[in-house]
């Protein structure tokens, strides 16, 4: 098992496709927390986000043979989550609740972690007050550590547009967070 | 952490083991790509021919603009643009369905497609390929029908093989 943990996503996918289906669980474990946070930032609802993440992993598995292993798996799975989340956003456009008390898994319980977590919650609240076209690239860049190129792949927008949206999002963030 | 999230791995892996969810085979994606490509190519060919036909029709009806427009509208084989539009829509839908994970700029595809069709139609008509197609090519039957319906006089080389 420790050997498989050293493998890249793309190598694992190759093995899953050649009948080592159990290895898909490694992929799920690697991504489920990140994807859940991403989905929550998009839909602001824990239940919807859970379903989005689960459905995305299922869709990912079904379409695994359509994945090009020369490209990044993370961008591919984030794109699926984005699509699923957009479907939910369109469906429940009028009832988008603000997230109040969602807690993420944390093994450490130090004061520093607590402060970081508080900051993260604060940032997430600010993000939820912003229009989606700005909050999404900003959260991908800062919370998910994605590069401009990856964000461009996930959102299917040119890199220049990613840069502009992130820049505008930062200004918006400053205004919104200062008001709060 | 929510309970549901903890169960996501188990839920999915159980469904995989019970074969409730199965991977689409590679052939599924290959066929999808071929169909998409074939759909786009056929709609492009039809559209190019249509542009050529419009230019041909404009030439064959003389200088009266209103008359020419009426002739084009009344004699236009409407199934061809309909088929082209359906082909384009289905092609893009298939592209989105089969290639949902990669960045594709559909605006560029559509604009490129339309430009290619117009330029292709103009070039085909200008170099006379349109005339050759009407005499020998696969569009011969349709073109004959169009010319007969619109009482357009055929040139001296019509029956030349």
C-alpha cells in the first residue's frame, strides 16, 4: 500500500484501468477533502457538496478510459466537480444558504491550527459573499494551490482571463472583508 | 468532517465491486470521437456546398436583386441548412459529452467552422469545382433537381463526362 501512495495520480489511473480497480480508493482518499471544500465554496451547502463530490467520483470512474494520462488528473476531476456544481447552482439558484459551521477534518489541535482554521473560515465567508466568477478562481488559486494554467484548464477560460479575475477578486475581497 | 464524506470511499468502492458502476470501454470513446468527427465533417461539406449553391444561384438569375433573393428563398433546399445546423449542434454536444474534461473553446470552433464554410464555398465556386460536382459528383441528383425546379438553363458542358 505504501508503494501505491508514492505513485502519481496518472500512474494510479493507468493501473485502475488495467483492472486494479481497488486503487481507485487511493484517488478518492487523495481528493475527497479538497474537492469537498471546492464544492462547498461553489454551492455553499454541505449536503449538496457531498453529493456533488460523490457523483463526480462516480462519473470520473465511468469515464476513466476517456481520461488522457498525459494531462493532469487533478484538473480533470476538478472540472467534473465544477460541472456538477454548476448544475446544482442552476437548479437551486434561489436558495443558496450561507455556510455557518462546517468543520473540516483536522488531526492537529494546536492553537496555531485553530487560528489558521479560523482564518480559513473567515476567508470562506468572504468568498461566499463574492460573485462566483471571482470567488471560484480565487479559491482555486489560494485554497487549492492551483496554477493559472490549471485554473484555465478547470474553468475553460484563457490564462489572461484567469489573471484578470483573480486580480479583481483580490480587490473585491479586500472591500468585502474590510466591511465585515 | 461529515459522516457522508467518510462513507464516500466505501460507497463508491462497494458500487464498483458490485459492478453497479462500470467503466465505459475504450471503444466507446473511440466510436464517440469518430462519430463527432464524421458529424462535423459532413455538416461542413454540406454547408460548403450550400454556400456554393447560393453563389451559383446569384449568378444564374441575372442582376435583379429582389428576384434573385426570392428565387433563392423559394428554391433553397431547406433540408441542407437544417441538416448542417443539426450536424453542428450534435457534433458540439458530442464533443462536450465525450471530451467534457478538457478545455475546448467552442466559440473559436463555431466561428472557425462558419468562416471555413464561407471561404470553402467561395473557393469551390470560384475554381469551378461546384460545376464539376453538379455534373459527376455525389450532389449531381440534388443539383439537377434544384436546376429543374427553378427552371435554370444548363450550360453547354452540362452532359460532358
